[in-house]
C-alpha cells in the first residue's frame, strides 16, 4: 500500500536542526584539533600505541567508533522520518448492525416451569447475533428490566446463564418440593418487581407494551415523526403461553397493533406444555404473531428455533449498513522497529567501546 507523509514540513525542520547540530559538532571538533596542534606536544598517542597489539586495538576502537556514529546517524534519519508521520490509506468495508432486540419473558406461574427452556433458547439466539443491542424484560402483573439494551454480549450471556441456574429449581414439582430456603430466596429476588398488582397475574399484553417501551422512539403507537422508518430496526422475542389470568390494560392483539404502528416486529416463543399447543391460547398466540409478520416457534423444536434465527438474520440484513470507507492511518510499524534495532545496535557498540 502506497506510503505518504502527513507532516513533511515537520520532518524537514527536524532534518535541518539535526544537520545544524552535526555541522556545529564537526566545526567545534576541527577547531579543537587545530588548537591542540598549535600547542606544545606533551603526549603522542600514536607513539605510545606503536606496538602490534596496541595498534590493533586502536584500529578496532576507531572502526567501532565510526560504525557507532553511522548507526546513530541512521537512527537520527529514521527519527526524522517518524516525525513526518508515515501513513497509508486504509480501505475496506465497514458493517454496523443497528437492530435492537428485546427478550420479553412471561414469568407467571403457568410459564415459570418452562422459563429455563426459554432462557436456553435465548442463549442460542444471542450466540447467533452480531452487533445487535440486546435487552431482557420479565413480566407477570408488572414488568422488570433485567438488563437494558446493550451490545456487551459477555454481560448478556452472563445474565442469561445466571437466570438459567436460578430457574433450574422450578422445572418440576419435585424440584419445588425439595428447594432449599436459599434457592427459594434467589428465585424470589430474581422475580421481584413482577408481581406488584394484587390478585392479578399474567398480563401478557401489558408485558409486551412494557417490552416495547424499552426500545428508543416507542410512544405507545405513534410512528416516528413524519412517518419515516425508525432510526434503528427493532424487534421483540416474546415468550409466553398466552394464558391470561386477569384483565390487562392491553390485550395481546392491542399490544401487537401498538408495536406494529411503531414499526417493531414481534416474534413468539411458546412457553408451555407441548400438549397445550392445540389449545385456544396457543392457537390464538400463533395466529396473532403471524398475522403481524412475526415468527411463531416452540422452545422444544430445534428446527423452529433455527427458523427464528434465520428470520431475524434476514430482517437484520435490512438493518445493516455496508459502507465502503477510506481513511488515512498512521503506519509507523516498520519505522519504529528499525529505530529500535538501530538504538539497540548503538547501545551494544557504545558498551563495547567503553570496554
């Protein structure tokens, strides 16, 4: 790749200063030698080193001295080049994901035994994402944000794995019967904030709206100003069995309508017993999700989960920006290495000269 210099004038100034210092040193040295030649000759080094071994050592000393000087001059030249900031043009394609995905989990009593399966499905989904921001909200009669939208996938994975460990104790009635007080308290702490309405539970439509409210620009059904598309594509992955136990503020149909008006896609994960898939709540959930353009899958069906991943990937393609870019970047690598080698060589020569 072609090399260029960002600060050539700075290199020129540095070179002139270095040249001036060298000239001054040469002139000063010559003047000193003339002064010494005009004075009385007290000691003649050549006569004192006229022996074969001594003269050989003197020649070696002078050779090493010249070599050290040459190395130092070369190091100075490389330093001047570095002052000019060697650079090159970096060309490439920059891809940036701009999708927000909220994982929306129903933690009411009927779905809690299946919540761990859902969490494991969420983990498999997250492992397929690249660049999206992920958030997790859990709900029963009220909602709690477990973690807000973030692209810190290490944090997302850790939070989901922690939830999976906590929920392991509620998968079967036997698990619940043999649960220790400490494990029960962990589950209660994790669910805290999701049951703040007395005698009401599983308010699914309200939960969906709360999840939608985590997404930037959601204003309860109003599309972005001017009817334009959202700045970031947004979607919700809803996990529930669609069994409503009280009267919600929003039905699931109304919540999905609000999400659609705000250009938020909603996919559904069925979190309930397999034998209930033909019951009215599951059938209604599938119909509503698909009628609003979403994908309906079950946590036990690996092919369906893969289908959901592929569907999200397809929609993500429209939310990615692929921009060709060209930027001038510093390229000091080889120059810095050359300077380091030259300085190391000079230090070695200087050490040998002192001996």
